[in-house]
């Protein structure tokens, strides 16, 4: 890799990945939020932040996830600087966004990129729940839509990792419109023969579940991920009763016919490589 | 247009005597044939749909159905669809495409139902696939937001070439109560939320989320429904004729929604 631009890009990716691994370590080491058992940070790095005792998949940042998936040196970010206006003039929104950009190193709640898996190129959109709970406003909708369009124009398969609390309240109705925009872009992509693999991670809810996350040709989920339209608290308030154990978890969705497979984080790269191979050269768009 | 606060419009949009999909079908269409069921699970009374003649032309007409009295409200689940409601919509949309019938939808729902069974049957998938399907239809689609346009449950019937909105209707990402409860953990601040959310017809026209406002009588739609039927009929017939003449409905509809919250390539926002 002699190209200085590529080198710089890789260094930036490394820096962001390093920062996120520190964050993930802090969150996951000490004691597991699910089973309470302690794990060394070196072990967590090896397990990709999955608790070796109980299998709990701890949340990880978008760049870190991409570093686990992509062939090294193949990461190329697209649409990095896309930001949305404060169209509702929502009080405090601008300041909170700025603060989150500083603390997370993210520009928005989704990172979009191209990269290769075992040499097979694909377009990726990876959401990050540290940024406004991964909510979808205009910038997220635009970045996802451009990722779809990029995949269609370049006849590449599309892989989206969702992690979202739903629509971004601070951007109001324009957030809602992103559901139509992303779904319409995916419908076109699908009509053109494009392959879309949707990977659902904890948590995927609201407007993201009710739009692009549910439109995959193949739908995968990480074990234990909460996936649903309405949040559990809202449902409990509506029906006035406690929800059963395991409700809206990946295993529940699989049982109800909404997932192809649940894939542990350690096997995801391998599974995605297999799926790209199975869709062969036609894994982008026809013609 | 009458001067009103956003919260006052929310109240009018929810008024129990406000004309609903049944009244609009009776007033604007003839020979309505209702089509029930999704052919997968069941019938959902919160969505009313079928074939009818609109000025002599066969169209597919679909709307959220809240019901007039408590009994009807219960059958209609207060206009909050389950997944089978959205799958019925999809069945009707596919037939509209097959038989080249324009689609006219009436939107009036607090939102998709947030319940245990709705989740078990895939509420998210049902809405997502309805959005995707409606975006690809080659026939003209006109939507009228007549009352409450609540969240994804409303949007699923409103991916239209032309979106009209009654003067006192509201359309939002979530109910003002839900919005206040998420952001401030206090549902009682709903009036404040309503003002902030830009959910009135005026606000939405400025944001280009809707295309046209249909005026209501001074006291609201329920005080003189005939006035409203005539205004809706006039607007729908004009736009339907225009869409039929222009053609290329899927591509035009795509461009319309592609431009929602458009950001140019330098990353600077353009709204």
C-alpha cells in the first residue's frame, strides 16, 4: 500500500477503531451487564466484545465493526461529511450534536463505506447507537439512500447493520420522510436485481425496523438483539400487562418467521462471505 | 385560514365528528365495492378499502377507519392497524397496479397499533414493505391527510404522487404526547410539543412534505362537511387528471420522496 492517501485513510480508520475498542472495553470489561462476570480486556478483544461466559453481545461502534468485517486496507468511507440542518430549530439540538461528534468521533449515526470481504467488494452502512441512539434523521436517511444508490450504480451488493431507536425526534416529520426515501431507494435497487443483506443488531426499533432494516433479501441478526416496531415500554403501557420473557428478541423473531438466521458476531464475516459467494457475480444489479 | 395554535388543530384533527373515510367514500365515489382481508392472516377493520368509481373511472380507494361510535371504534381499533391491515393495503395496491386503477388514500390514524400480537406478526416488516411497494406503483396515487397523520402508520398510506392535507389535519413523526414523553419524559407537555413539532398543514407545506392545503369551514371540517367534500373533490379531480396525463408516475414519485430533506453533495444542507 504505497498510495499516501490510502495510508492516511487507513491510519484514520485505525485511530477511530482504536478509540472505539477502548470505549467497548470500558463498557464490557469490569463486569458483564448480563451475567455480572468479569473478563480481561484482551479476551474481549478476541471475542469481539461478546461475553465468554454468557454470550452477551456488547454494543460496538461502527468503525470497530467494520474493522472486524472488512479485508484490511479495503475500507473507503463515502458520504462522510453529510450533515442535516436543524429544520425544526429544535432547542439544544445543535449543541448536543456537536458534543456527540466530539465524544464519539462520528459525524452521524451511520457510517457508509465500500470495502471487500475475501476480495468481494460491497457497500456497507453501519449504524452506531452512541449517536442519538442510532436514530434516523435526514443525514442518516440520506447516507443510507446514497449507499443504496452507490451499490446500484456500481453493481455491488449492499450490507446494512442496523442499530437504532427509530426516527430522530429532533428532526420531526423530516425523519419520518426518510422511511419513505430509504424504502423507495431499496425498492428500486431490488427491482434492478441488487442484493441487500440486512443485519439487525441490538437494538433495532421504530422507524428503522419499519423501513430499510426489514427490506433485506437476506435478514440476519445478532443473538439476543432487541428488534421491533414499538418499544417494549410503549407496548406494556398500551396493553397494560408485562411482556413475556424473550419478547422481541432475535430468537423470538426467528421463531415468528422474520429472520433467515441468527449469526453470532464471531461468525458474521464468514457468513457474509458465503452469502456474497452464493450470489456470485450477479450479486450487484443485473445488466 | 383561521388562526389557531398547533394544539388547537390537534384537537380538531381528532374531533369525533370529523368526516372519516366512510363519509368521504359516500360523498365522492359511486359503486363502492369493499375488499376485505389480507389473504394471509385476517381482516383488519382499521383499514377500509376497495374499488369504486370516481367521476365514472374505476379507482382503488383505501383509508384508515376509526369508526363513529364506541362499538365501531372497537371493531376498527380506533384506526390503528395491525400488520394484516397493511398487508391488505398491499393486496389492494397490487390489484390497482394490475388493473391500471389510480389509487386514492385517506389518511387518519393515531399510528400503527403498538401491541404484542402486532409485533409477533411483524408490524415493522408490514409497514416497510408497504412503503416499498407503494413507491414503485406505476399508477397515479393521491393521498389526503384528513385528520391525524400519525407516524409510520400514516406514511404507509401516503407515499403518493400528490399529498393533500386538510387545513386542520396534522401529520407528524409521533403523537405530541409520545414526542413529549420521549424527549422530556412528560406526556403532559404535549401542547408545547405540538408547537415545536411543525405538524400543521402550513408548516408541512413550507417543508414540502405536503403539496397542497385544502381549506376547511371556519369551525372545522365537521361543522360543514359538504364544503369539505367539494373542496377535496375539486383538488383530487384536478390532480388525478394531471397525473394521468403526465404519466411516469413511479419515477416522479421516486424523485419526490428522494428529495425529502435533500442534501447536496458538498454536504451542506439545502432545504
